[in-house]
């Protein structure tokens, strides 16, 4: 497994990490035993970065990771969590030092640690990312020893660039995949120049890039790919990367063909494509079972993708996807 430095945290993390939204909730039911199997499989495969949030299953994801770490004390990886979306709105009104302290204390308890490795503002409104007082409050968390480093998770490239300009931001988490390529234009180069880590989320476009879905696929009622198809619950960009499902299924079939021509399964090809973008520190696919976790992790060992494959992925994006999403985020 390839390892990189996660920006200003100074920590080495695996090129393929693990996103743990799935084991918290919002993707259909995942039993505790399956969640622990996913964490076991990821660690066995060399994953040294777990990403969670205080709202994933109302803290369930954090608690599961905390219990797993207590049973696996030899795992020396990094756990990143997020905060602000427990508030009625992720707005400047709620981005106070008092709230930050309370949310961080809750996450520390859930994860069973004194100091959080990395805490990220969880897709807040732009005004939060523009506020000097917000960064002062985050600095206070570091100075108080409750947080080792802080970063931001954002929806748009403009928000990412706003955060990158701040001197103590350690990392930026953003959607990046073969169907969401805009961050490659300005965000990745700016982050690299500033020494800020990039955490790439939604790398499989909510599973579209696995090539397993058809236009007739039905998702469970408690799966965001059902209830947030049009942005009913949160930003629609988090579901299928904002791509219309039917359009995405057709484009994913083309991507699958390209992957097979390259001798790879589509999921592995999609993850390797993200991980090999210059400036990406780690990629955080989710997994619902151990088999998926092992398969995802194997993408961190894929040799450099061919120029021909990369060019064809760029052309697929330009013709099939870009008109829908590029201008929106």
C-alpha cells in the first residue's frame, strides 16, 4: 500500500483509506459484526486512515471505531472525524467555540481518545469558512490539546480555495472522482503549493463507478441513494456525485469497459484513478463488507494507469458528465 503525508498533520496515511459513513447509517442497515469485519479487513489490507463524522448514525460510526481500536491497540493509524452538522444548520451562527468544544468532547468520548487526530468542519456554509473567529476557535482546540490538527470538508471548489488560504488548515476533503473532475483544475495545485493534504471522498460516485447498477436498481428506503436522489436531505452532490442516475449508469457502463480493457475491475480502476491524481493524500471509499474493503484497498497497489486510459476517462467526463456537474460545484 502506497503511503503519503497528510498535509500539515505530518502524519503518513495510506493512499486508500476507509470512509465509515456506511457503517454509521444512511446506506441501509449494517450490523455491528459486519462493521467490525470491514474495519478488520481494511487494517489487514494496510489501510491507516479512517474517516468518520459525529453525525454518521448519530455517533454510531465513531463509537464502532472506538470499540474496534480498543480491541486493536497495535493499529497505529489516523482517525479523522467531523463536526458542525449536529447544529440546526452548519451556519456561522452555530460555529462558536462553545459548540466546537462540546462537539469535540462528544467525539473524544465516542472514539475513546483524549486527543482527536484530525477534526474537520463538515461541509459548512461558506460564511463559516470565511470567518476569522472560526479559525481562532479551531486554534484554541489545538492549543488545548483536544485536537491535534484541523481541516475542512467542503462541497465546492471555491470553498476549498477559501480554506486553503488559511495558515493552519491541515487538510481539505472534497469530492473527486472520474465523474467529478473540477478539483483537478485549481484545488489540487493550490493545496500542493500550500502543503495541505487532500482527502478525496465519494470516489466511486456513490457506487456508480462500480458498474453494478442498472436503471432499474432500487435502493433501500434508508439509503441516501433513494431518499436524497434530488437533494431532499442534503447537498445532492453527495449522492451519485450530483450526476443524474440514468446518465450515470450509462457513463458507468462505458467506464467499466475502459477498466476491463486496462485489465482492471471498475471499482479498482476508479479508485486508482483518484489516488494517482497529483496532490491527493488519501482516498476514502466506504465498504459494507470485508470483501469490498479488501478490494478497495488493492487500488493502492495498482501501477500507474496508462496515458491512453487516463485520456479516455477525461473524454468520457467531457462528453457525458461535465455539462451536468462542472459548473455546480
